[in-house]
């Protein structure tokens, strides 16, 4: 028998059988009447999921495409912007902004920590003519959930700044109320919390951002948000719709609705908490020193053991695909996601796998210690 696989990576994530089945249906044509109700349902479902009255654009691309569009639809070359950079994805904001000629002022956050609202306040004072603030809600590379509520409060006093948030790994796992928090451009991706294959970027755009878009003269063709919005109003997309993924999206949203948004957030919090406590119980340290995310947990490799070797052994010996560390964290950490289609036994599997791998590497551990702790927590109502 081939090794049985357990996908516990922070994207792509497993796809529920209900969604896979829906996506196995024959393709329908994106300009034919059949597709109109499909897109209409997706539009409404996304507003519910993003907790917004805004239009949520449906783009056929990975999440990064949504990030690119957030830069080249609302700004002009030379515009000053602030980027919260506390990991690989924060760094990506800087790189995209710079690729389009924006003038980036970075708030450099030590990896493993959440940005402090005071740091944002300070940056805003230093760059009073900033046009936008870019950040992640969950910084997937470090497993930190940034304090976007705190940042949102600070930004209430700066009405001219566009608040642009990459929630690609956080939506569904965290309660992020787009409108309440005043998020102007809010981005998600299909292959994370939404329990779908890769291929969709979803972008909520506020009226304030649409107004700003009118002044933006950046070159754009594929990611033309204005055209996407016009198409969306006719229950279409500008180019060929990712028909299959959008059908799957509707099924995913149906599953999430049946569970209830509050329960979805609680489930993620419960799974994340159980994994964290189990890792600590076997003597490991969490990489996130403040505000660990409910999407993905970054765990420090114990002294003398290579984090990449743990990640690799989990996959090769036990079929558990988590993630290693990126960039300067390579070898120092490994990551386990509890995101999207994740439940009790995904966490038990992960904890058990980590225990067995560490033991085989000579780490001193009483097998079952972490599993026991996780079980206690997961049995609680
Ligand atoms: C996964 C991820 C992305 C997007 O990656 P793609 O490969 O383009 O889908 C962006 N930001 C964060 C925080 C992510 O976790």
C-alpha cells in the first residue's frame, strides 16, 4: 500500500469530500445562463464570510495575484505607503509595492511577534502623507496573528489611509470583521481556510478604495479591479471564470454556514490551543512569542535537532505533510496547520507524529505525553 497521506500544511489544505464531489460535475459555460446563479451565490456567500457589505472580487489566481491587484489598482508610482513586515509575507508586500514603484516605509517587526499598534502610530507620524498601510492578519511564516484590531483602532484617526490586509491564511480561522475593522482591501485565497484547491484570490474592496482607484494610473491589464467589479454586477468575471473552483467555493461556504461562523472560529481556536499545549507538554517551544495564530503553529526545533529533518521525517515516515521554516527560520522551526477542513484527529495525528519522530531522533520524551494533553483539551466541550 502507498503511504497514507495527511495534509497538515498551511496551504494547500485538505478539501472535504462534499466539495470534491461538487467539483467533479461537468464544466458549465461561464457566459451561459447556468452560471449566473452560481456566481450570484458565490457573491452573497463571500459577503457573509468576509463580514462585509463590499463587493468581493473573485479572481482566478493564487493569493499573491490578489496582493498584486491591491497594489496596482489603488496607488501611483512614488506614493508613500507603510508596510508591516514581520515575516516572509510581510516582506512580500514590500517587494510587490517596490516592484510597482511605491515608496515603502517598513515597520520592521521582530519575527515571532505581533506588530504593536504604537509602532503603527509612530510610523504614521513619521510618514504623514502615507497613502496606505499593508499588513498580514496571520503571518504564516511565523505563526503570528497580528493585532489588526489594535491597528484598526489607530487607523480610525487617519481617514486618508487605505487599510490593506492579507488574510489569505487567516480568514475562516479568525473572526475578522472586514467592515467593522475598516479594512479597505481584504484578501483571501482558496487553498487555505476555504478548503478548496489553489486557484482563487478573493478581494473585498471598500467604497473608499473604489474612490481612490479612480486616481490610480498604474499599468494593469489582468488584475483590473474596476472591470472585475463591473463584470461581477452582471454575475460574471472579466475573463473566463474558474468555474469549477467557484462551484466548489459555494459548497465550502454551504458547509461553513451549516457549522456557523462562530463555531468555525471556535473550532480553529480549540485545535490550535490543543496543538500548542501538546507541543509545550513535550518540552518544545512555540515560535510565536505573542499572539499565536489559530491557522498555523510554528514550533521551534529542540536544540541539536534540525527543523527541516523533523518536517521531512514526518512526511517520509508517516505521510504527514506539514511545513518547514522559510528563509532564516529554515532548520529552526517546523509548522503544523489546523486550518480549514481540520478537526480533532488532525491534531492528534500531528502530535503523535511529532512525538514518534522526535523519539526516533534521540529526543528524550515519554511517548503519549503530548497526545494525552491534546486529548484532554479536545474532549472538553
Ligand atoms: C499562502 C499565503 C499567501 C499567498 O500565497 P499564494 O502562493 O500566492 O497563494 C499570501 N500571504 C499569506 C499570509 C499566505 O499564507
